[in-house]
C-alpha cells in the first residue's frame, strides 16, 4: 500500500437502500474519506434527502457509469445478491478497492452459494474476496482489494460464538434471532406493512434462511463444524438485532471460565463490549458496537451467549467503513465514534 | 318492510381489505344475519384466514358473480371509489339492499365528487343514497335501499361537531386529526412501511384531503356552512382516530353549557360516550363507540372537542353493521356489543 | 355437582390488575355467570372504567369482605403470590369454588415453591389444588374446588411440548420466549417505561425465571423429566407471547410424523389451533386460542415448536373462565368465542 | 470575554435525567469543552452507563458539592423547576456560567411563574437570565452568565411562529402539539407505562399546560400578543415533537409570500431547515435541527406552519450546548453536526 492518498475518494454504489444510504452518510462525515458520488439503479437525479430526510448528505443519486467511477479510489457496493457481482468485477478491473455488502462473495463454495442463492455471475472472483468480519480477519482485510462484508446475522453470530468455537467448546448450538424490520429491506411488502408488524412477533425463514450456510461456514472455519439451528423472528422495531445463543458445551464451564474466554478474545477490541447484563438492541443503536453477555447455566450445563448489534451499522454499513479504514491504513474506528 | 326474513343473508363484496374483512367477521358472529359469501377481485379461492390469521370466518374468497349474488338479501360493498358504484348498481337492480363503504355515494353534488375523485360511473344513483351516519340519519337509513357509509374522518368530525353546528354555534373550526396506518389501506407502500412509520408522526394531505368536502357538506347541512381546516397526521398505531377540534364560537359558552348541549344530543345514544377526560383511541378500539370530551376554554373563549373512534369499526365496518341492522328492523347494536 | 345454580354469581378478587380486569369483563359479558362484585386492595370506590377506559364493566371496585363474599358461588382471585393463598383459604372456607391466578398453588412441592417464591402461607391447601391447564386436566378441573391457573409461559410451554413429552420424545429442550410488557404487571417501573421498551428487545430473568420450575414440574409429569432452558425476552408489544421451542429428540421424526403427533393430541381441541406457518401473536390476540406450528428440521434432526398465546387471555384470564365453565358444568368455551 | 480558556471545563448537574445525560454525552464528545463531572441527587457512585447503556460517557454520577464545582468554568443544570434555582444561584456565586434547563428563569414575570409553578426560590435572579432560544437571542446569550433554555414546546412554537409574529400577521393561532413520551421525564408513572402508551394517542394538560404562558410571553415579545390555543398530545414514540400551527392571519398571504417571510428570517440559520413537505419527527431525530414547512391555505385563508424538533436535543440538550458554545465564543454548531 505504497501510495495511499490522504483523502481517498469513495463512491457508494446502490445508495438508495437503507445500508447504502448510511454508508454514504458515514463517508460524508468521515475525516479522511471523500464521498465522491452516490449511485442507484433507480431514482437517478433525486437528492438523497428526498428518500431519507433524516440523512443530510447533500448529493443526488446518479446512474452508475463504470468509466466515470474509475476516478475513485474505492467503492462500497450495496446491490442485491446476483446483481452485485458483475458491478464488483467492473470496479475491480478499473482499479478500485471494493467493499461489497451483498452475499455474492461471502460463501467460499460456489455450489453452496448457488444452492441458496442464484447462479453465480462471477465465480472466478470468489477466491479473491476476504470475508470482512473485522475482528476475525483484520490483517487479510487490510491487504484486500475485495472485501465481502458478512451478513448481519452472521456478524452477530460469529462474534457471539467465535471464542467458544476457537476453544473447541461447541457441541451443539441453537441461535434464536430477533430482528428489526429494516433487515428486510426498503421495498414495501405485505410483511413489512406497519399493520402487519406492530404488536406482533413471528418466526420466519424457518429452516431456510440464507444466513445459515454462512454461519456454518464461519463456525466450521473457527473450529465448530456443527450445523446450527438458526431461526430469525421479526419484531416491531426498525433497527437492531439480538441473537440468543444456547450452546451445548463439550465440557463444563464455570461463569468465571466463560467470562475469561471472552475477555481474553475481546479485551482489546474497540467495538466488542462485554457487558454484565443481557444487552438490549437500543444499547448499540447507530453504533459499530456488538454488545455481548455470557451466562454459564448451572441447571443445564449450557452456555448462553446474548449478542446485540445494529443490523444496519455493525451488521452492514459501519462495518464496511471499518473495513475500508483498514484497507487504506487508517485507524479502524475512524469516523465511527 | 313487510317481509323481513328472520335470518337475512348478506354478502361482503371486497372482503380482502381491512374493513371488508372485519365486516365479514362481524356478520359471521351476528345473531341474525347469515354471512352467505365473501368476494374479492383478487385472491379468489383463498381462505380469508390466509390473509387475516386473526379473523376466524371459515370461508374462502370468491369472485363476484352478480347473478349468484342475487340470492342474497343484502350486501356490504367495500370497493375503492369509482369501482364501487357499478357493483352497487348491479346489486340494487337484483333487489339487494346495499351498504356501500366507498366514497361513491357520500357527496350529494356530483361535480364536487368529480372534482375530488373521478368521473362518477353512476350519477343517477346519488339521489337514492342515504348518508349513513347512524346517529344523524337513523330513520332514513331504516328505509333505504342504498346507504353510503361516511368516511372515517367525517364520522368522527360530524359526531364531534354536530351538536354545535345544529345550535348555530360554529363560527370557525380547526380539525387536527391523528390516524393509525390502517386508514391508508392494505396495499404496501413506502408510506406504510414499518420503518417509515415507527417513532414518527407526519401531517399528510395538507389542504387536499378528500374527506374535507364531505365534512363541509355535512356540517353545512347541520347548520355550519364554514369551510373547515382539516389536517390529518399519520401515527405509529394500527387502528384508531383522534380528532382534536378547536371551535371559534358564535357566542361564549361555559363548561356547563357546553356539556349540556352534548348531553342533550347524545344522552340516549348507545354508541356515543361523553367522557370526563380527553379520550385515547385505545378506549374505543374494536368497538362501535365514539368517545367525546368537551372543554370550554376560558383563556381563548374557544370550545375544544376531542373525539376518538376506531377507524375500521365505527369509522367503517361496525357502523355498516349498525346501519344494516336498522335496514332490516333489528336493534341498531345487534352483534356489536 | 348436584345443585349448580343456573346463573352462578362470581366475584373477582383483585380486579384492578390487567388480568383481573379482563376476567371481570369476560364474566360481565358471560351468558351464564353473574358478575357479583369486583374488589381490589387499593382504589376501593373507583369505577373500573377509571382505571381501564377500554373495559365497560359498570361496577366500582370494593374492598374485599370475606363474609359478604360468602354469598357468591365462586371467585377468581388475581392477587400477587403470597397474598393470594390466605384469601383463597378464606373463600374456600366459606364454600366458594376458587380459580386462583397466582403462583401459590401451582407447584406441588412446597419446598420448591419456597425456594422460588416466599414462605408459603397455606401449605395445607396445596394438595387440594388442581393445576388448571384446561387441555390436560379437564376432568380434575371439573370436580375441583380450587384450581390453580398456570403461569402464562407454562401455559404455552406445556401446550407446545406436551405431545412430545407424552410420547417420550424429548431428550433436551431450549425454550426461547418473547413476551409483551403486560406480562410484567401494571405497576410502573423503569423496565416498563415506554422509553425503555420501544425499539428495544432484551432478555431478562436469565437462569432465574420463576416459571422454570413450573415448566419442569409439568413436563416431568407428562414424561419429560429434563431441566429446560427457558429464557424470556421483553418486546415492544403490549399483549402476546411467542414460545420458540427447539427440541432434541430421542428419535428422528419426519415432518408428517411430527404433525400427526400433534394432530392426534389436539385434533378435537377447540382452543388449540395447529397452523401451517409459524404463528404471530396477533393471530391469537384477545382470544383463548393457542396457535401451534411444528417443524421437523432435517439439517439438525431437531423438532421446532412455535406456540403463540395472549398472555392475559389464554395465559391468564380467559383460561380462568374456561376452567370456571368446567367447574360449573358449562361448555368450556362459553363466553369466550 | 477576555479570558476564555481553550478547553473550558463544564459540569452537568442532574445528569441522571434524559436531557442531562444527553448533554453529558454531547459535552464528552465535544472538541473544545471538557466534561469535568456529572452529578445527580440520587444514584451517586453509579456509572452513567448503568442508567443509560446507550450512552458511552465513562463517568460515574457524583453528589453535587458546590465548592468543588467552583473549579469548573460552566454548568448545565438539569433539575426540576423549583429545585434548579437555588443551585443555579450557588453556581453563579462561584463564578460559573450557567445554562439552566428548568423553567425557573424562563418567565420574566415572577407572579406568572408562581401561578403556574411554585413559589420562586430566587426571584432576584430572574432579571439576570437571558431566554435561550438561540435563533432569537444570539447576542444576549453570548454575553450572559445565566441562560434559561426554553421549554421544548416553546422552542418549536416560537421557531414556527416567530416570523409571522414579527411581521404582525398573527390574529389568532391554534397549536396542536404531538410529543413523544420522553418529554414526560424518566420517572415511571401510569401515564408512561408502555401498555398505556402503545397503540394510543391522547390529549393531556388541556387548558392547563405550563408551556402556554411561556409561549404567550415570547409571542407577545415578538409582536403577537394573543393567547394561544396550545394542546399537547401524547404519542407512542420516544423522542420527537411535531407542532401543527393553524394561524388566522391579519391579512391574506400567498404561498410565495409566506415562504418568503420564512426564507428571509431563516435563510442563514444553520439549524432551521425550511422544507418543501410537512416534516416528520424522524427527520430531525438526534439533531439540533428544527424543520419547518408552511402552507397558505386558499380554502380558509389561514396559514399552516408545521415544525418538528427532537424534544431532548433541540428542545433541551443540544440547544443548551449551542448556547454554551455562544457563551464561550465558539461556533454555535460546534460538537452538534
């Protein structure tokens, strides 16, 4: 990284979605990055504030033109899976470093990807991508041209379970996830109509959620090759995810031992907070923080791990900025405090 | 009404919307009416419970066939404006009594209708329709073949202001309305996406809401020919409407006088509750009740009137059932307690 | 039950809480029971509507006088644990049949009760109490003088897991519960302040919730002597409980086998609905229904069982009415449809 | 202001309430001010994060000791009315500049204060206080030792109506206010219990809200000596206030004229945003911004003004910081972007 510009210019491709818009906002306020342009497949010409009055980026959405994009140093791509890969390929060809928020480069096995998603448009790029879970892949991210940001649920799941996986302690695990409606995206649907959601809670994607193979892949890589139970539930909140993980251990642990395992792993982490009581999602709203609480359950011998993140921040947009910071040699937390 | 069947059969035309589905539910539980069929323009063949797990009508939606509908004694029509009128015409021709929930027969002046809505498909029927505000039109409703149920806002507005209008006391009035999201209908849109609504409140339709000319018409008919200020606000609640009415009076009133005016008018009404403190919409949720509180403001000489209804019940579906009760000679409140 | 009055008179002792007030409302509308009086330890003299404008029982709260209460045929007692038992004793002495909503007579082992609650004021009565889970104890309830209504979580938990327990299929189970705020009671506290709850979700009572021993007791009685993992989470909803149960099975089951086990057990039950998709709590709001969905998970070999109830209805007040119906020889569902 | 320290030290007195805690958070992140201490009347010794996990100020609450406080350059006082004044007096005596968030120094007429609040503990200080509505009192604030921050409703009301008042255009005005629950404070009460608020909306303080005389005072000072109608409504949101103002004008205005009046007044204001559509409170959440939309209503000749603020930010804590910035010669928006 011999020639990092002092103020690298970054474009956000797909800034009309929730996460893309937040990424744009974070870049626009960032002390070093310069937000060069924001693009969208629809709504070209519209000021971002028309779509999001709460954001104050004073730019209008543009149609993406790869050759103009070539002037930028980096891009955050916030397209749906299947649509992201070709754009990522075009940007990489033009020399940009890319942080991709889609699922296209998260799964290392192309057949797994294709079983859960769509035919992969650019399988040749998979091996070039680094999985962008900041706390577990810092060095690789720093040197990468392409970073695949984790899904929001896998972000929280791996942060919650990584220390136990690495210690070989997971025999079996149930992950019961609760998520806000923004995780479902901005497109109006029956399922995100206010009347369908308010005063309600409902499981969805039971046995079929696409974040399952991603969690399996990462847990296995860390030493826990078990198929997880993972069931998300839709809650009447807009942002936030809470994962309640119930772990059958390979050997008994006291509360002190359990806490020590996490303290050792996360003691130096700026954006993982080990907390004394089970966290609520409000505690981490609009932050890059994952709050984790652990409980060694004497009655059952299990370990409970509760992890809360903001799905649009740590789960997507702010983790992307943290990774971009690393890719350009900046402090990981720059612009995120 | 020489030959009222003991158990009149009723169909609900357009039962896939919020109000139509509630009307179906109320008819299905009704001690006298028999719910003969429920129809919808889409979703024919689907059990209603697939759309509304909270309703327990064990019927499936059908496509409407007017000639089969002819076997029924009455219909509740819950179609959008412009689409309702032709169906109403077809049902009337076949001898059914009809309660229409659309705007098509609410405005007595066809030009006003056409300025605010669409070209009227069946203007010849307008004069046959009775405006279905139960408390103000009971006798006419009882004898009508076609009842046009009021809009949800006009229902609350006229109940709130009628006594003052009839007494010639309204010089000027500001109606600030707060409504739940169900008032906007079931079709998913940006504006009813959970994320757009939660933790938010926003005025809409400022100076342009279609319920304004309807409120003007009815207030004028009762003796208050003033153009109202009427501004609705969208709230993060699903059902319920609160109207805060600020009335400049033609002469000063004490609190006792003001209360007496309302007590005289509504003392015998089963479904208007005069309450001692400003009502909340939860107080009347899933009821046919309009709760009203009045305040003679010494500081300003104005009268404040607060009225709360459930927009889908008193504002639409349960008022339709009350009217249907009257049309068939039953007690107005049958099936609504 | 030689001399059941046609219209038994019932008092609600402790009608100022959420569940007591709903029980009063249900009795007041009940075709057979006569609501004779409602009492509370505070607020004597206040009309119930002052506390609950949404309820329409036209009675005022009274202070309880046991000797006057003796005129009634039955009582529903809605006092906190520890306070309920002496009142129940007094009412039983005076010949009333009692449905108790507290925890005082749920646990058959007095030491377990005292470990989780307080010193038991009336241990001699424990053996006289019948555990009031309607679907599992119908005959005993019908003949009982004292019925101890289950806790809201145990109600849903046993309905969810009972069929598997009876079939000896539960090797291990994780119950992740989501509950509305009304479950916490009416007393204002930091934890139920609107600002603390909205846009939030948080586990509570981890490893320490008092409904755990009750679930253990009942599951063991049905054939599954395993300590359960049970973790409740507080959600920004007012009423409703969803239990997500993840069962490690003693032998593999297909989806068809799993469904058949439940169909056999609940096929004739009026208030258990086996549903094809995971239920939301809105589906059962203000009903006596428990909606259950089952999923045989091929990936992990586990069975998932999702159960939704209204904590204040099926979880408390309406189940009490169903039990009272049985105790007086009425149809179980009378007044609950 | 000859000797402004580069990094003035500030204490927050009463940091355990919502607004005090936010003020502490803003000061802790402020590039120039140094947060020296946070105090509270209860909870001394507790880290602020125990009370507010979402705030990250790493300080514990202390008991206030005036003599130790003397070392600071300034204080933000967030005590209830009546309790604030004596503390403000003590701090002023010790040479601190004070921004007071209570009502104690907002009303210039002590009798008016005493009629609406309590006997005034320190009437001698009233004349020394500057009313801290930043946009209208910038110069006086800059030179003041004591700034009385406006109430949240008056902040929005005067920003909404000031331009019309100054132009002598207000003949009469109705202000219908909608507010989130945080405006009611942190103390748990029946009225802020989640169950009382969710899915509800209700007027409160009708004809009796303490912000009325404050609005009257300021409007009169700006040229509109009319008693306002002001009715607040409690909404199921945590933060945010929307004021809908319906103004009877002294002469007719076109939409263009109305917009021009506001553009002239607020064109240079960094924290007043004139917006083209009626604002929602989400648009200004956690900002120092007041968003205003105006509508000249042809039907009625009235002007409608809609103003949205965050009651805890612009309505209290962030306006306090803006004022403190001015008092120390910093840019008004420092630390608030």
